[in-house]
């Protein structure tokens, strides 16, 4: 499901989300203690300086050192097994999905996307003051380690930071034991309609998402001018797109074609996506996953939806999806050249903080423009980063 609204209303929307978001931070001192092989091989308790835990948790991963530039370049394609050590954590990009982060510079703000995301997934995010300590860890780069922040007490701020060598087997064991309840259960998401934002308060969350319902919950006559002028497209639009049958070629989709038993017949986008994700569940390799997901995104973006018919739930009539949505967008545009913002709204994103999927912005002067932005949001579900978030939480 997605929302769209004039770009000039972005400030109001961001203010609304700020009122709804919340987070926590802990700060605690530690005693002095040097790093030795014996200590990290056992159960080392961090010392030598003050530190701050922005999120607690116990995760196993591969220790990696990154510069700020490397972090920015790799953020969308990073190995989810990584435990990162970085001098400064950039906050102007969506955080990568990794097992944990240790940074050498304090976060300037509380309640950031990265803090909300790590807190919701019980993943450690911690600031360490002592650069010498971080330098001492470089000998363990590319090895499996366990990072554990526990025993945090809100009142007296006591807690412990533990780091020890681990193994790939412990990583796999922890992955299997991780709770998966954060993802919603399956629902019928095939109903298609377009609703004004303020009317989504009473609509099912599985059709309109939490972001739309959260904004609608603060819609009152006194606050309506502060909220974005927006319409909400239900999940039925995406379900209809997935029903389109296509024929893929070896030249354009070498990885997807290799997963099909019969490449001569057409297959629905739904079945092609399903074969890709089922394969990745059983045979996850970072490089191969990036290639397969890249082809899924390309498939979504290249599929023609201009002739797609869908049943409109309210009037119970069959309509051309793109033509109907284009008229809805035109009704929102107060000026002919107004820019529009297309945002996702779903249960998962607000469960772990915003920024899981991509937004798309631009002027809508034709149905082709509209199709481009819709596909940008839909295809972002299969970016390497967002796929890994959903894979580890389902």
C-alpha cells in the first residue's frame, strides 16, 4: 500500500511522524580493562572508557571495519551477518540491515531511524569512546564474534558490554532461534480502493498499513491543515500487478530463468517472485542474492501495467488501474506543476522504524510518470536491504 501527497506537505507529515515515534538511549560508565587475545577468546567485558548503548541485544556476526565512505557506498548491499566498526555513523542515509554496529562518535540525535530500527530488532548499537580499543579489534576482522549488551537498568543505568569470538554455527543457531512474531500474519490483501487519508482510521491495517492509520488517527478539524493532503492506495493494486503474466528471457533475466522449470510458458510476477524468494531461503549467498533481487526489481519496473484491469471494492466495478489512479492524483494536485511524494505504508515499516522501503518524488504530468513512481515503491520491497530485513523477521 502506498500514499501520495503534494511535496509541499512533507514538513507537516514529518512533524506528525515525530509525534508518533519514540526511542530510548542508555549511558553508562565502565571500568578500565585492556584488550587481550585471552579476554576476547573468553568473555571480555568492555572497559577503559565511557560508552553509550543506543540499543541493546545479543547478536553473532562477522566483524568488519568500514570508513564513512565505504559505509555509504555499501549501505544498501551489506552482508546482513556484519557487525560493523565505524568511526562515524552517517545519519542521512537509510541504515543497513546488519547484526550490530559499534561507532567511535556519538549520535547527535536520539530517535533516529538507525536507533529505532536496531532497538525494535533487539540488535546492539553502541558508541565507544576509546579509539585504541577499536584499533585493537582489527586483528579479529572477518571473524565471527558475539556482541552482547545486557543488564541495562533504566534507573541506575547499569549494564554490561561483552565481546567474544564466535563461529558460523553459532550464527546459524541464533538465526533459527530468533523470534519472528514482528511480521504480520497472512491476510487477504486483494481488495483494491483509494481512500482519503483521514478515512483510513477505521480501515483494516493489512490493506492500508500502519503509517496511514497513524496519520489518520491525529486528523481532526483543528489539525487537518497540518497533515498532508493525501490519498491511500490499498494493497489490492500491488496484488493485481503480481497477477500479470510475463515471459522472461535468458538475456534479460539469467538468474530468474534458471529457477524456472519451463521457460517456454508464461509465468505470473507472483510466481516468479515466489520462486526467487523460496530459492534464497534455501540457498542464501550474498552475491547471488543481490543478482536475483536485482532481476526481480527490474522485472517489476519493466512490466507494462497500462492495460491492467482491477475490481474497485467500493463501487464493485472493473476499472483500468492506471487510468483510475491518474485521475485520483490529478484531483490532489492544487497546481499543474506540483510535485508529488509516493510513500509506502505497511505493518513492518512502522514496527522497526521508517526507511525500510523507498519513497519516490516527482511531477505527475502523464500516466507514464505515475507508473514510474508506483513501480519505484513496489520494486523497493525487493532491494537487498529490505529483503533481508523481512527475511530475518518473518
